[in-house]
């Protein structure tokens, strides 16, 4: 008697499985037919809900209010998200969830070229398609870090810097002599902030290839010129006595610094490709 029941069960469950199509969300129209690339905010929310349990329409709208997303608008004012918009949103959510980054830093990361592929969880060593550990590759010892312009962060003594970076104390002294790092004296002891610690780490890596501190003047001069340019662009806001306006200017300065750094990297890659041909 079980066979007849089994034969009738598909007819009973088939109807609810195929509901008539409705726009998603109901308050916004569906994407134009034939576009194939635009999604409503409700459709985007559903598409990402499997990976991000806490995703919501209000959260997506908040990220848009923070200028992290700029979806296209229909003549009626409704949001339509392209594939690039969805990829950018996924990148933002992963940086929040996996790296615990605040929106200010995420904005810098996006400006510096971080993408969905860049923040995807890497395969473990030994898995199919996983690359071997690139420890012997130049620059592999360096970490990708984002620093706040407004805050110096933790301070480190010379011993801390040497221990953490593996640098020769004489190299650190040379960097100070050439003005690459400055440090801050406290009770007769020199301390260095996070940025200067990472400068020491980067120079230590360059030293393996025969680059001495005296060869770094070109980097120092370039950074100084870029700093002056960015300050000129945002000078009115940076000099404002209004705390809110100054805060926005400092945040914009951090974003511009990330874009400028990414641009410089791209120009360097372009020029080096000519050598590699």
C-alpha cells in the first residue's frame, strides 16, 4: 500500500514548490528582463544569505549610506545591483567577518584594490590547486597591513623592533641617520610606531638583495612629494576648526593615500613588465 502513496506524494508537494514569480522585494520592481546582470536589493540579500547569516536589506542600505556601495538607480529610484556591486558587497562582508576590519579600513582596502578573489579563503597546503608556501619568494615575509593616519598605534622599543623584524640593530641606526625612520624619545629611550616597525621589516627584506639605506632616498622623496600633494587637495578640511569636517577630511586623506599607493604600485608593475618581456 506504500506504492500508491508514493505515487501521489509528488502531486501534493509540487504546487508549493513552483509559486508564481513575484518581485523581490515586494516594495521594489524586479530587474528589467533581459539584463541578466542586475538584481534588486532583496535578490542580493537572498543570494548572499547562505554565506552571511546576518545579512539584511537594512545592512546593505547602511553600507550604501556609508558610500561603500553605489548601485544603479532606476528612474523610479529603486536600487539595481550589478555583478560588480555584488562582488564588492561580498568583499566588504568578508573583510568585516573574517578580518574584523572597521568600515574606515575597509574603504581603504577597497581603494587599494582588494577584491572578492583577494579575500577568499585560501586553500590549505596539499589540497588540489593549492600553491606551495612561497617563503623563498622576495617580499614573502612582509605582511599586508593598513595603518591609521590619525593614530600612531602601539609603540615599540628598539629591542622589540629588532626581535619582531629580525633586523640588524646597525641597519635600524642607519635608517635613522638617513631620516627614513625617526622614532620618539621617552625617558631617554627611543620608541617606534607600527608604521616605522614595518618600514624596518621592509628594508630588512630589501637588504637581502643588496639595497642599503642610502639607496632609499628615492622612496623617501617620492613619499614626501605625495604627502604634500594630498595635503594640498584636502587643505581646507584639514585646517578646519569644525571637528566633524576635520574628521571627514582625515578619513578622505586615508582613502586618497590608499588610492595613491595602489596607483604607484600599478605604475611600477607596468614599467617592470617592460623589463620582463
